[in-house]
């Protein structure tokens, strides 16, 4: 088949379709779609509530909550940066920097601060979520 041919029903030459990706490129896109998680879902709010409730988690639970909160925090940070809300709102920019600092501190420090780090991440997440909803970057919090 040539680069342009006449197709039934067309009175002029039509170029052959060119797929946008190679097979490897399509696999990468598929893997990204399969790993995608929504920015805000019930799990984010459940995780924030679990950390901010009045109970003392075990060390294993603290690590588990911290890991999940880091993921939620980074998704919201990426959304705020990508949507340019951080450039428009100084409070969002401050929350992003604070969230990154807490995230990094939580990776390197252990007790006695290990139980405080998830709480700080949860408060930062809650405030960042509110600001993103206010900017209509997210339609609403579930």
C-alpha cells in the first residue's frame, strides 16, 4: 500500500493511518494507566481520618499509614504543580513545600517523631485538599 491511496467513498487520496506509538510505547502507556490511582478517593479521606483520630497506632500501623499518606500527598502535590495552582496561590505553594519536607523527614527520622510525621502529613493533606477544591482543581471532595 502506498502512502496515499484512494479509498471507497472518497474522491481524493487519503494517507494511511500512522499509529501514534510503537508496541513498546503502547505497553508503557498501558502500564501507566494500570498504575493510575485517582487523586482523591475514599481511601485518602479514610487514611487521613484514621491518623487524626484519637487512638495510638502500633509502630507497624504508623509505618503503613505513613506510606499511604506519602502516596496521597505526592498525588495532590503533582496535581497542584501540574495545574499551576501552586503558582497562583502562595498558601498552596507553602503546603507543597511543607508536605515535601514532612515526607522527606519521615523517611529519615525514626522514633520519637515517627508517630508525629503521619499526623503532620494528614493535616497537610487535608489543607491541600481544601485549597485544591477551592481552586476547582478538584471538583469536590468525596
